[in-house]
């Protein structure tokens, strides 16, 4: 059976996706600053012309890459929320939160590059902060629902606990990536689960 030809719109979308995939690969290995338009286009199998037919510049592509990845993370978080967390499976819930949001090392590198870029570009920083606020709200809602099910009051606001959870997961993943022999993934997850249990469900009186 002959392959069906792509429509013009489908072909354009395929080209954009290949360019985004190539950018993701190059940025995670070389960094944003060292990745050129030529690197991205060449890895995707296209010319510079194809790149500029789809994106205005490298920054435009990077913003789209982050937007799509953020959307993917939000969808994963929503699935966790829809799963109705239960207190009988506390460790599994926080292990799932870590795995869904922080386990992928390439994903961590992409967002680390975004944070570095935001320090030098105030307009980009405002845009990036909006994405982080959305993520913060989703994780806060996850914690709130879990605590409500367990009927356990928190020692401070849900927002504060969510911020602490994000900072903790970011830090643990950093050490997991840079010191894998000293902090393997299984140990990292165990540490997070134990800290979360004490932090959220055994608050100091």
C-alpha cells in the first residue's frame, strides 16, 4: 500500500517537530549558547532556510521548546491529580511526583539552561516565571488534595510546602545527576519520600 502523502500543514508540522527535537538534543549536550541554528538544522536534516521558515530565530525556537515541554509536564501532573491520591500509598504518590516532573536528566538540563538565560534576559525571565508559577500551583494543588484526603493540617501554607518540594526535588536531582555513584536514583527517591513524609505528614508541634 503506497504511503499517503502529507498535506502541506502536516509536512510543516513534521518539519517543526524535527527541528524542535534536534534543538532539544543539541542543547542538552552543548548548551544553549553553544548551539547554533546550523547545528539544529543540520541535525534535523534541513537547511537554514527551513529553520527560518518555521522560527524567527534560535530564541523563538527555545521558547516554543519550553512551552511544549511545560505543557507535557502539566499533562503528567494532571494525570496524577486525576488518579485521586490516597494515604495508603503515600510513598508511591511522592515517588510518582518526582518521576513525572524531575526524573529525566535531559529535561532538567533544558530547564537549567532556561534559568541561566533568564538571568541575562529580563523579558524572557518574566515569561519563564509565569510557567514556573503554573507548575508551582499544580504541585500545591496536588499536596492540598493529598492532605485533605488524610485529614492532616499543614504547619504552613500549601504554597510554602509546594515551593519547598520543588526546591528539594531540584536539588536532589542535581546531585543524582552529578554524583550518581554517591546518590543513585533509588536512594534519591527514598530520601525524597522520607523527607516528604516528615515534612508534610508529621509536622512539628
